[in-house]
C-alpha cells in the first residue's frame, strides 16, 4: 500500500509538467478532477473493505471474485481489441 502511494505521489508531480508542456489551462473541469478522483478512491476503499470482510467470512468468495475478475477483464479486452 505504501509503495503504491509513493508511486502515485511521484506521478501526481508529473501532471502539472505535462499540462504546462501542452498549454492546458486550469478551468472548472480540471478542478472537478480532484473531487472525482477522491470519490473514486473513497468508493474503491469502501468496496475493498466490504469485500475483505465478506471474503474473511466466506472462504469460497475469493475464488468467485477471481473468476469474475478474469471474465470482466476478458470481456473488456475483447471489446477493445475487436470493435463492432
């Protein structure tokens, strides 16, 4: 967890540099970005915490979650690789 946070902190430093290089101005949409990312992080934390509790109680859930994640990644990859 700490290693991921350090990598994310280093990547956040790069974003203003890229914005300055491509002459992207700060407007209301970019300011909404911080709120949106924070909501995604809070939601992911809540869902991960809930899933951890369920997986600790029911020992067959991790295998179900793994299988579902594999199917979701396959469907996502399949749709991007072969657009209709």
